[in-house]
C-alpha cells in the first residue's frame, strides 16, 4: 500500500516532523462516513430529516434518514371523490395542489352526469356509484321540506334537518298560509313582493331553525311554511374550500368540475402554503394551512439539513461565500469551509514556538506571535526539575527525551534528602526529597521500618513463630509475617474442578473441607453466549477457564456483515445480519453495482452512446448516463425573459420551438388574474384589434393598467371572428357582473359614457360584449 505524509497543522522546517499514516487507515475512515444519512439519497416525494446527517444508516435507511416532502404530491390528500394521479409522488404540488396531484375517481358519483330533469345529490361526491348510478347519485330537480303552521296566535318554530347545513335555501309562506305572516328564522322577511306572506333566501348554518309568527297579536294564521333547496351542488358556491385555502374571486357561480378544489379554491396568501422558502431552506412539515402572521421565513421554513447552510465550521474556519445551497457530501468541511484569515489558524508560528493549545479560533489581532504562539518546550533549558532535584550542568540545549525528561535533564541535589540513601532498618520519609539533610540525614530523611509485631494478619491467618522483631520488607508484609491457619480454609487447597469460595479464608474446615471451603467450577453448559455468538459443539461439560469463558465456550456467528464484497459489487440491502449459507457468500450477501444500462433517462432525454457498462457514481446518474434529445424541448434553450414550460422536456417542438417549449417568466411577486370567456366581434376585426378591445374592457373592470394585462386570441377565435354565448348557459349574462361587482348586462357604461354594447373600442365595431370571465 505504501505510505503518505499527513500534516497535522502549520509547521516549520526542522522544528516539527509531519506524521505519517498508512493509506489503509485513511481509506477505512472514508468508508465509515459513507454509511451515514449524509450520503443516502431519499426517494421521490421524501427529503432528509433534520439533525440526522451523522446518524448511521439502518436496514431501512429511508425510515431512518427521510421524511415526507411537504412540497410534493406525496404529502397531499385528495378530496372526496378524487384520487392521486399515477406517477406524481415526487412532483411539486405548487399553488394548485389539487389540480397537479389529483384526478376524478371514475368509480365515484363525482364522475357521473345525471340525466335531464335530475341533479346530483348533496354529499355523494365520494360515494361508489355502483351498478345503478342514477339511483345512487341523482335526484329529481329541487327538493323541499314543508312545516305546518298552527291556527293559534303564537310563534311557531321547527328544527331544520342537519343535511341542509351549508345549503342555500328559499323559505316561503306565499300561497301556502292564510293571514299576515312574518319569517324570523333562518332569515327575516315580512310582506314579500307586496303580499302579506313572507319569503327570503339564505345559506343555512348548522343547528338552524324555521320560525314564523302572525304579524299582530291575536291574529290567527294557518297553512304551512316551505323550505326549498335552491343551490346547485355542481357550482362553486356549494363547495367548501379546505383549511389553508379560500374561495377564488368571481367563481361562486362557476361549475366546479371534477377537481373542485382546483376550480373553486386558491391558496390563502396569509398561510405558509403560499410562501416559497429561500435557497438553503425548505418548508416545515404540515404547515401549509398555518397562518404566518407576516413572519413567513421563521414560521414556515427551516434549514436544509444536507446543505452548507446547516453546517457549522470548526474553530478557526469560516463559511465559504455563496455555498449555502451546496450539498454537504462526504468532504463536508472542504466543501463548506475555509481558513478564517483573522484567526490563529491562518498564522504560522516562528521557529522555536508552537500554536497555543485550544487557540485555533482566537482572533490573532495586531500581534499574532504573542497572541497565538508559545515557546516549544523541546530542550532542558525549558524543563523544570522536581523538588529536591537540580538541572545537570551543560544540558540547557539538550533535547528532552519523551517521558524520561527528568532523567535527561535533572539530578538529585546533594544537600537534600533526594540524594540520601536510608540505612538498613529505615525507609525514606514520604515527600522528603526537598528536605535538607542537615547534621543528621537519617533523622531528617528516614523513618524506622515497622516490624511483624506491629502487623495484624488477615482473617484465617496467624503470625509466624519468632518473627515479632522482623522488619517489614516491600509490599509482601503478609508473606513475611503470616501463615495460613491449618484449621481454616485459608490452608486448604481445593480439589480439581472446584474453586475456593469467596471470603472463605476464615471459615473452619470441619469434617468436609471441600464442602466448607470450595464451590464446583461452572461449565460451558452454565454459560450464556453473547448476542451474535453460539456455543461450540461438544463443550457442554468443559470447565470455564478464568475470565475467558466466552473464548472457551463460544464462537462468533458468521453473517453478511463479516463479508467484504468484491470490487464492482455492493452489499444487498437488509442482509447485514443474514447467516452465511455454504460457500456462496458473495451470492448471499452481494449484488452488482448498477450501471447506465439499469438507469432510465428522464422524459426528453436519451442514453449517451457507449455508457451501458459505466457504473453509476454518486447522485448524478442522469449526468453520467443521459443527454438531452435533439428532437425534444429538453435540448432547447429558452430566450431571456422566458422559461421552460413545466413538463415540456418530452415535447417535440416542431418548427416554432420557442412557442412549444417556453413561456413568459413572470417576476417574483407578480399577481396573475386569469379571466376566460367569450366576446362577440364583427367580422372585419383583426386579431390585434380583438386583443386590444378585450384589454381595454378588462383594464377598466379590473382596475389594472393595460400594461399589466396579457390577452391571447386563439386560432379558432381569430378565424371565426365572432364567438357567441354557449347555448343554454343561463349564467352567461351575469359573468361580467362578477368582475365589476355590479349586475350589468352587456356593459352599459364604460368610463362614464352611456353606450349600447360598447359600439367602438380600438376602432373595431363591437356588439354587446355579452360575457367576460364566464365559464
């Protein structure tokens, strides 16, 4: 393998050698880091969790490292009667999540069209239509409820059915009751249309009642009050928008279509669902419906955990400029950080000095040598001898020798106890090295040795005969002074396969010394092998030996975790703990690394020539294996001010590539108001004149500058020159009123000038303008 010089920091020639490590050690460190969440690529529709960058991957790294991405369709729940589109798990849901992610369920009532004279039932959008959808999903026309009014002069009150909550109803006594009536609930009215009866229209709240009374006290009335449902469940006014969304402007009368949430509702601009997080940050989980109270970045967003924005550089380093959105990767420190030129890390200490411990992140200031550096204690001139010792003569420049610097640099002071050797029968006093010897060195430096007469033998032992005056030598005091008591367990030697009981030295041997003093040695049958180990065959009766019972009795289980796959192969997912069977460890544990032939290029892209056997490296499989198809929009570069249309990569553009592949790139914060409908023009109008006429009307009605309005005229409209209101569309006459907020027919007044049907706009005779913003 060879060796590589590995520098530990700023050094100077001749002052501090670099360290040298074998390459296998460095490679092993790299492999360990590759098994953390930092290097795992979450699947479509998920993203890395916060704070798991250094967590080791498990058998299920997706669950350990990843969470649902709230900006994609994987986090969106389709409303009743619709279902998730195929293949949209990782698709960004955008502002129109329902339209992007969901489609109508063809098996539910929402997909059924009731026959003429019938209408869809309320609340059946998500009901299975079954074999008889007409009976399951439809009902005859409008339906109503009648409540009797008694012939007494008092207020009459009834509970409305809960199924009417949220529905638009008409409450009436006209032609149904005698006498003068007054409606009080759920809406108030008296003398409707010049009659003495009452009638009003309202949206029913939950728990509402019907209440009616005679106009005057003592008056008698009889008959009934009728409540009739008048709203249309196919219109947006009958659709409740989900939390975090609001009703679109001017759509209450519009048909809600199959995906009502897309047609009728828009994201609430005061919630996190309408906020786009800045680069280096991402949307928090489950906050789309949360109000951000004007502080959207803090409420709605969090740091992107796998980018440099979330990484903290070590002391003495700073974040590189412009890398907040860069992926951390395996070499995160080199990717995200650089040496801070204002700290001691960037300063090289002078010869004979070294950087102070723990000072890497300290500001070096105007005097970096004194701030960052200290003398290098390399010679005896810098070494301080212990108490009672002095520096040897002529060793000031002698290099210290590791842990034996004291022996190299110092010697005992001849006047101190450190240099005195105690006479026989005495021992050096503790901490006396720095004491002066004086006139009586023995008295100053030494203590008399204790004798066996002062020593107490341990339990089960007795003093030897004639040793009372023997001096204690070394650490084996008991060996010098004591012997085992022949009647105690201390003197008994246990027979084979037994071991001395703990704390038994003081016990009497009695008639059965083995029973009194010894325990049977445990065998392998008594030993439980640790997890990942198994008992060796035929060792049940083998006596455990010392502390290595596991080594005597157990052997490690062989699993795929012990097996190293060959080059070009990787360990299969979830087999780390699988037992190896037979000799085919590679087949059990390993699989070939994927190559470009296993990779499917994205729509609009094709595989590069000659890369079939190229092994996929890192996360950029598309970059390694694929290239844009010259016949698709993926290869087209949009002009300045425009951007690639969503999903256009796989479109064959034809001759007009810009129109097929690109769309105008609106500036951030631009509000788009989309108005669709039809307008009638005389046959001699040009396409430009049609666009100019519609722009002028919309500018006035929407109170917007003409420069902020874009009008396109379809090829069909340009060819026909005249478009009419769709037959049978009773709401067409009111659609212009839904823009202006004022019921009008044919726009009778524009800019204070009474006209009939706007006879001239942009020099083009026009009759009417019957509808704009209609459906």
